[in-house]
C-alpha cells in the first residue's frame, strides 16, 4: 500500500500574480524513490511551482495559490520553508548556499550544529552551548558516505572544485533526518560534464535509498539518463507527463519549446577553400596559467572568416585559450593577429588588435550588473575606440541619443526581452544578459570575436537564439569567431572546424560531421 | 626557505613594527627596566579595550570604532560612582555594573544602526562615536547641574557641568592592588612570572589532556609556559636582575582578570552563538538563508564588544588615576584599532594572540617614540608629533600591508591551482 501512495501529489495548482496567470491546473504525483524530472523554458512556471511547494512567503504575500497539495496522502498547506523541511522536503538551490571559510562538515551542519553543554552554557544558559565539532565530523562523514563521495569533512569548502560544492549541498539535505523528497534546482548547470556525471550517479543512489528526487533541469540528456518520469511545463500549463521509457529526447525538446527544433544548417562551409585561407590568428606554443583550465603549449591557426570551435572536457584547458589570447590570465608563447605580433598579458592591447571577448564568467567579467543595458553595451567602445561622444568646445559629452539608438537596435536584433534600454542588466534573465554581452563585444567592431560558453546556464529557447546570433554575425559580417563550449552538440551545430583540447594541448582538429567516435577519442586525449 | 619566507610574509606587519620598536628602544636611551615597568602598566590599562575589538571582526563587521561608546559608558559609571562617593574596590565594581548596563544599551542601539548600513560598519561606527561624543558632552557639561540639580565636589564652581579632570582617589589601583590577608596582589615581575607560568601551564595541560587539543602549537605553548616557572624562580635570585625586581611590579589581580577575559572570548567562539557569528562574518546571505538571525547575531556581537570596552575603560582609569572627562574616550577607538592592526589582525580576521601582541608593540612604540625622536632630532617638540604620526601612520601602513598581502595570497593561490 505504502508503495502506491505518492510522497508528493500536487493537484490542479494555479497561481496568479496580480491578474497574470503564471500557473494553471498543474498536477503531478511523485512516488517514493522516483526520479521525477520537471523541465520547461525559463518563465514556464517551474520556480513558482517550487515556491508554492516550499511555502515561500512571496506566495502568501501575493494572494496564495489554488489547488491542493498532498504529502503521503494527507492534504497539507505548507506555510513556510521551515514547515516544508519538517515535512521531509529538502531543496538544493541553484546558487550554492555554502559559507566559504567553513569546513565541509560545518557547512553540512550549518545552523543545525549538534550542541553540548560547556562551561559558558552552565553559567549563561542554553544559547551559549558549545558546538560539538566531533559530532559534526562524524555526522557529515556519514552523510558523505551515503552519497558515496570521498571528501574530508574538515577540508575548507573554498578550496573545493565546483562539483564538490554541489555534493556538500546534497549531503546537507541528506543529513536532515527523515528526508523524503529532494528538490534539485538545475544541479548540473554550472558543472562540467564529468562532474555532472557524478551528480547524476548520486541522484540514482538517492532514489535507491527510497528518496524521491524532483529534478529541475534544462539538459534533456540528463533527463533521459536518470529520470523515471518527466513533466514538461510551458507557459504555466502542464503540457505533458510521460514515462521516460515511452519518449525520446526529441519529443521532450519539441514539447518544451513548442516548436520543432530546426537543426540550424550552417554547413555550407566551403571546404575547398581550406588550402589558401588567410590566417587570422596564429598561436604558437601558448601556455596559459588559468586556475583549473591550464593550457600547456598549444599550436593553432584560426582562418579568417571561420567559426572555430574549441571543445573538450572540463579542466582540460579549453577555456584557457580564449582567456590567454585576451590577456586575462598569465600567458607565455607567441600569438600573431593578421601577421602582427600580439603583446601578451594585456587586455587593452588585445582589444586594440581588434579582438573582442565574451567571457564564460558572465556574472563577474561579462557586465556591470547595476548599469543599464545601453551603458553596458557601449562602455567598452567608449573606452577603447572613443565612440559615442560628441564634442562641445573642449569638453566631450556622452552622445545619449546615439547610445540609446544603438542599444535599441541591438535589443531588437537580438530579441532581448526587457523593458527598455535603461533597464538594469541585473534584472534580466541569463539568456538576455548573454545577448547584452555579445552586443557589447560586437560594438567593438572586432576582426575576431571570442565567445566562451555563451549558453551556460540559460534555457533552451534562449540558447538557440544565441547560437543563431553567433552564426548570423559570422555570415553577415565575415567576422572570425572562436567559439568555446563544453557542449559538443552546439559546436557541431555552428562551427566550421572544431579543435578538441585535452590535457592542455590540442588533441585533434575535426570537421563537425566527424563521427562521435572520433570526437570521443580526441576528448580522451588520443588521436 | 620557502616556509621561512611564508612566515615572514604572513607576519609582515608585526615584524615590521617589532623592528621599529627595537630601534625606538635603542634610540630612546631609556633603561630596559623603566620601559618594561611602563609597558606592564600600559598593557594592564589597554588590553581589555583591544580585546573588545575581536568579536565584531569575527562577525564580519570590521574594526569597531564604536568602542568609543563603550569607553563613554565606562566613564558614565565612574562619574556616577564619584558623585555617590563610593570608595575603593566597591566603587570600581559598582562603576563596572553601571557601565555594563549603559554599554549594553548603547551597543544595542549601535548594532541596530549598523544593521541599516551593512558593508560600511567601520565608517558608520566611527561617525557614531563622534555623534555620541556630542550627546555625552551635552549631558555632562549642561544637564549635570544645569537640569538635574545636585551638589558634588566634581561639579565646576558654577554648579553646572562636571570638571575637566576628576581624581579617582581611593579607586586608583583598587583593582590592581587588592589586599589579600595583608599581602598586596601587586608583586615583582619574577613572582608574577612564576605565578602566570604555573597558571598557563595548568591551562594548556587542561587543553592538551582534557580537551585533547594535540596540535603542535599547544605543545609548544605548554612547554613555554612550563619554562616560565624556573625562569621566574632563578631570575628572582639573580643579583644582576635586581633592578628589574625593584622597578617592574605586576598587578596580578588585573592580569588575572585579563586572562579570564581571553579565556571567555576563546570559549565563546566555540559556542553556538560564536559559530553563528563566524558564519555571518563569512557570508551574511548564506547564513540568513540557512535560518541564522543575522541582524540579531550582529547586534549581540556589538553589545558584547561595547560592554567589554566599557569595563576596559574602567580598568584603564583605575590604573591611571585621573579621569579626563571630556577627551579620555575620544582616541580610544583609533588607538585600539592601531594596536590590533600592529598585532597582525585585519578587518576580516582577528585573534586573541594578535590583540595581545599588538597591545604590547603599540604601547612600547608609544612609550619610546617621543624620547627616541627627541634624541634623534634633538628637539623636544618633535616627540609629541612623532607619537601622533606613529599612531595614524600605523593604521595606514598596516592596512596597506594587509591589502598587499591578500593580493599576494590571491596570486599565489592562482599559481598553485
């Protein structure tokens, strides 16, 4: 009987924000130990649904929700996150909730530290009880063992790779007693493929322990790999719930976007021109000291007018190449741009050589979050090319009209969803932020555009627009593009040639229609 | 070699100031016993004030210039006790009780305010100190005698306002010089060495044996403490050190109090509240989302800091003997911040050891620098200025060195990966 009672059952959930219906008639049933995937584009209503389930105050503050929630068959109305936790629901948020200077154990037990009486508590009362660090070590070791992760509970969380931080987060939820349902919000969004594999393994393990997992993700491959059931949301409506066994990744992608994914055909590459092409950038024996993405001597020629893809597994050095060319991390070697030697380790010189960079580190290097869209777009051009100024006597003034017109043009061209050019970039969605970053780079009128991981952490709809944009810029302006991505599918979709990096060196340069086997071999390091 | 370089780099600030201190001692031409005697007194006066800075740093609120509020509260206690004419140790204890209450209230209000200005705690607390100085002056220059009528020796001859300087009378040394069974607790340095050697040995034995802190640093501390006992015994017998025995007198009771304060702070960081403070200090947002009441924790840190500063100020005056009613508290913030910075602390990290080391170095420098300057430049005017330059220069230099240091660390970290 117990097997047939869902851990969580949501019936006909509806929610409106000031008259705007964001969720309508959404229902789902999650069985114990089931891995249930929830997918949909940004804005499809996933977060709102989770907020309702988790009893976030924002829901009650905006008029509550309609429909019913049953936990193990009993109708429940969750009013606060605390209550949700008491009911055995755990959630791992997209951003890490870790204290940087604390050890792994202290983070797992954060604000749930086991306490014992000490001298101070005997005098001053309960609030000064001592933290039992031995017990923290034991408990967190146990939680980590349950996950099957080898990790020292006393290691400083700051020094861990991103993937391990994710494990710590999951271990924390697992350590909370009586956990029955774990919600994972985009657990692999910031992880490399190899780390993501481990997380997926952990998810399977949890399910074997009888813990239901609600997995929110954009990555259809992951859904196919681990999930039992998938529900697709689109525009707040429950589009379809299917058993994974009965569906294909194509169907899921199609339902999610609502239109058939057209594999963009950019394959009219002129292969016969390969021989006498002009070299745009020539790299000889480049070494880049980028933490976690070290490059150990790369020789590579980039031809004028092509899109060169750089792929490879995480940590193998593919991200280091673009960062090295732009002088972001310490670099040695020789780089020539259209025959001219490039001064290394100087971003300013790299920009002067007509290179432009869309960094993989969007949040920190991509834009100034509190400035408007228009300022973000034009500031590099102002600083480096003296554009967007008008002269009034001896003074230079920002040409506001021109700035606004330019911003509006790109907003339209890239379909940036915003309230206008004055909106702060912080408040845009990830995909739209990325488009601002690309516009910014293009405004520098580069000869070579370097784009790194532009689709990381953005939803599938925005993804295809970003890819199409990159491809179109290349077609229309003839600009040379170096496109770095950890998703092979993307590279094969838009690139003319793909260099696979392994162990800090170029393992092979392949055609996009090379076989999976060839790519696999190159990523493994062998030719 | 690399290790030595690492240690040097990490302790660049204290080492630099130790060198300056050594030069200062050399050029001042003063005898070591005189300097040591003065240092013992100055440490006694200032240590608790400097210790009071630690908890706000741990809680991520930077260096609490707002301890000026605590210092004022301490003076409020002392002034009230002077008006009521409570003598001796009883007076000091009464002043401490009053000061603690006033300081707790001030700390609560200051904490509330600092919660409104997260990220700018240091400058806010500094300005808060200036502002409350105005309130303080209003109360003691005008309200005392002007609004609340009473007669007391400490009023100005007009009957309105408190005098500029107040004599502590029997309260001076009330804490330093407690009489137990006819014996004074103020003893010569060798007796004190034996006493504290024994005390520290017992403390570290407790840590190693009962608390099982078996790291190397605890063993080293245990051995050093144990060595103090024979050192004191032998030193006391040596004729050559007779000068030291006569001149350097250690107020054991106050030092015991300071030792207790250190142990309390240390124990406190191991409690749940201490753990919460560390969490808040490292990352406010994550701490909040894991259910820690960030604002409450921050207010508690400021309250404890302010109360400690209030008690510290009372200890300061019972040793000094005269209260500087209107200026005594003004410089407390900057001096203590300078001291803890010299000890190697930063706005993000501060330990008890750094507070103690910093207090010693800062006051040694403070003591010898005027004389050294006078001898070096053969001009007595320079001395006083030299002192000020040192104090503010210290803050600037150590802040720069710390910024440089963290820059180097970051670079090194990126190289290692």
